[in-house]
C-alpha cells in the first residue's frame, strides 16, 4: 500500500471506536428509555441511519483504498479519489446525527445537507476509481 493509502486507512480506523461508541449510545437510549429517542421517530430513524452508514462506509472506504493504489490514474487523481471516498463515512453520518441533535427535534435542520454531500463525494470518488480500474 502507498503511504497515502496507509495514512488514510489509519484515519479511517481511528473512526471505528467512534462508530462503536455510537452503537453503545443508541443501545443506552433504548435500554434506559431516554426521552427523545424511542418517542421521536424522526430522530430515531436518522440516528439509526447515521450509525449504519458510518459502519458500512468505513469498511467500504478501507477496501477501496486497496484498489486505488492499483488504479491506472495519475497521482493527483488517486489522491482525489482517496479523499472523496474517505470523507463520505464522515460527512454522511454527521449529517444524520447533527440534523436532529436536540431530543425535541421533529424535523432535520440544515445539516441534513451533509448527507447528500457525502453521497456525491462517495459517488464521484467511486466513479473515478472505477474508470481508473478499467
């Protein structure tokens, strides 16, 4: 693996304890019956989606790093693909969680736009990587 991919993998691996902490927090909300989670379907749905996306996208990004180093792309395009794919597991969950921070929030705030921003980042990075692998 290239030094850039190793550094990116290190950053992504550091986020794994945050994903685990999020899971423990969700479980605590459920088991303790903390107000604002089980009684708030919008918040519950967005937080569950945030946690699920975080775990899946971190794993996806780690696997994609193995392919980026083998892609027929210039160094700059490899870096761009690496960055675009690596920011998605950060942006998307942040959008899900931060858009309904308060227990009384019944609709997402403007930070929900981090979700499609992360999706565009993921789509562009994987498209670039796919083209480089053909």
